[in-house]
C-alpha cells in the first residue's frame, strides 16, 4: 500500500474518503474527533496544492441521523478557519460542475454518499468499481485516498470501488491507525485488554482470537461484556439478563479454558431514587437495572493494569450517557493515560468520550483509534475489505 503523504499532490485532484459520521442530537450534528482529525487531513492536502474532494456518509437510510452534510461542512470550516465548499449532491451534473471548478488549495465536500443508491449495494468490489457512482467521480479525479480506518470493515462503493479503477493511496490518518495496530503483532508483554461497550459478541470474538493465539494475558471486562460473562458464570442479573443464544457456549468455553485470563467485575452499580448505588456481584440481582461497574472493580482493574506493558481498551465500562455512571470509565482512562507504556484506545464512543472530558488524544495515549467496528474486526483477525482493496 502507498501512502499519500509521500506523493507530490500539487495540482492533483484528490478524492478523499473520510468518515464524518457523528452523533446527532435534535437534528444537530455534534463536533467529534472524527470531524476534527479528518479536517486536518483535508487541510494538509489543500496546503500541499491539491484540489481536494471529500466524500463521507452520515447515518443509515431511514434513521434519524441520516442527514445531508451541510452541517459537517460548517463544523469543518469553523474548526479549520478556512472555506469548505459544499454541494448538495454526490455525483450528478451539479456535483461534477463544482468538482471541475475547484482550484488548487480548495476543499469541496460532497453530500452524504449513502444518499446515492450505488453506495450500499450488496455486490463485489469489482462490481462497485463498475458502478455509476465510481465511474462518474473517478472520471473527474486524478487519484483516490482512503483516510477512514473506521469504514474499512465495509465493502461499499466509496471504500472498495475506487481502488478498482483509479490510482489509490492510504491517507495519513489511516496510515497512523495501521501503524499503531501493527505494534500489537509484536507487543511488549504482558498484554492487558480492557473491554466494555454494548456489543458482547464483538468482544467475545476478540477474546477468543487473542487467547487462542496466546496474544493476550488478561481481559478486564466491563459494560455489557462483563455482564454476560457474569451471567454465564451463574449470577442472576435480574431485569438485565441477556438472551445469549449461541454466544453462551462460546463464553462457557472461554470461562472453562481461560478463567485465569478473565477479570470479571467484583461489584456493579445501579440507579435508585436518582442516586448511584453499588452492590457486590455475589448479592445480585440488584433491585434495579445494572448500568456500570463498581468502584471496587475499578481499583482491581487499576492494580492489574499496573502490571501491563501493553494496554488495549475498547468501549466504555458503563452507561456514560449518564453523569453518575461516568466515573469508572474516566478513572480507568486516567490510569491508562498515566502509564509510560504502549496504550491503544479504540471505539467511536470511547474516542468521543475521551475528547469530551478533556483528554488530549495525541498526548495522553500512544494512540486513540477513531474506529469502532473496524477496530474490533481487526483485533478479531478479520480481513478488512477497505484495506484489501488498497493492496
């Protein structure tokens, strides 16, 4: 794979796949690390004399967050303090005109690529390369760069189609993500993972792969991940019980074969009368729904993290949407940021949370990945279509 950073882009028209997909509250797009970091890439390319065309998505068709990208263009403009042109189309006549009118050092953001029917078609990368979307845009751009690791686990036209028909490169942000992840191929040991979030199946895939290949020493489990392991261990979660289906057998296998490598919560937190209450796991079920790990668990996790040489964290350890359930995740992140070790933190929710509470994404951790699904897919050993297309 070739990095765009090493290419002379002066006078070149570059189509850059970025990921501006962000949280939407009351139809208002929120500023996120994704918007900030991808804006820096576009800014750098424009400063190097390129004509920059950016393409991204927001939400899924039918969802409340499925919006045009005009707000994103304004957020980028405010962040960079430079003009960001926006066209409310993807590849129709108006979009092509706007692209052809670009000058060196200018940036144009196309509209939500998922508003074009070709983007989400279930076809092969080769067929994506033959789509109207890819044909029209590749005809008016000299080169393509993928800067969005967070979408690389998807086979979609704007991700796998363009590399079939136009010179394609790795963007600086994607290059940085891959370099950080490749450090896990030969890490300093012991390697400790902190896994949370609300997608237990994804975490189980990572744990299974890492333990089977002896690439992980400890998995510290919180969030829904910790809860399902507690449930399969025989504890009653009350109203928070999960219907696990086939996932139960995989978790049982991990508990039976790798129990010493799994660190489960010692206590959990719930809400009662608008207050945070904690309960040891032996006394479950709680009278209310579980929302977080408890502070005894936090201290246990901190002690174990102190023994690690490499730390990987993915997903919050509780329901961080609520102020009262933020402290454990904050404290573990603070403990990780204080370590003079290799620290890799990933997950879309986690990276936004880190930014929101004032951590410096570039200084406080070795690397913060902006990806969620792609980060997990990579750790699970899966091949990522967006990466394969660039090879």
